[in-house]
C-alpha cells in the first residue's frame, strides 16, 4: 500500500484469507469485509481504514489489527464502510491507448 492506493477486500461464501494487509501501515485506504462463515487469519500486524466483520471471523494469530488507528479486539464484530475507488481514464500507456501486441498464450 502507498498513499494513492485503495483496496476493498471482500471475503464471502465461506472463503478464507491467510496473510497480512498493509503491514507497513502506509497511508492508503483499505476496507475489509468478512461475511459470516468466512475467516481472515493474520500472519503479521495489519492496518486497515475500515472493517466489517462478524464475531469470530478474524484470527489474530498473535498479531495486531488496527482499524483506523485503533486496535481491534479479538472476537468482536465491526461495521465499516467501503472505500470509494476512482479509476483514471488512462490505460497506463503513454498516449492513453492500449499497448500493442497480443496477450500471452494460455498454457496447454
């Protein structure tokens, strides 16, 4: 994450995520939503701007989770709001056009 990054992460339909998010605590915007029955297991301290989750959906695994600068307490529910994402009109190419060439072939 950096100051111009935005991430909205949704864990739904009994999905699970094992990892850390924004472990450096950079100033980007991060929203995490964990549907009841899905889980997030931390592998390092994580920093998010907003969080929506059911009780027991986050396994801190010995690490800390900070939501908008405040430490999350294990086993609690939370209600937050997703981040607004703006997309630039540029495709990333210098002239705004798609890069030339064909996409890589799919492996057999």
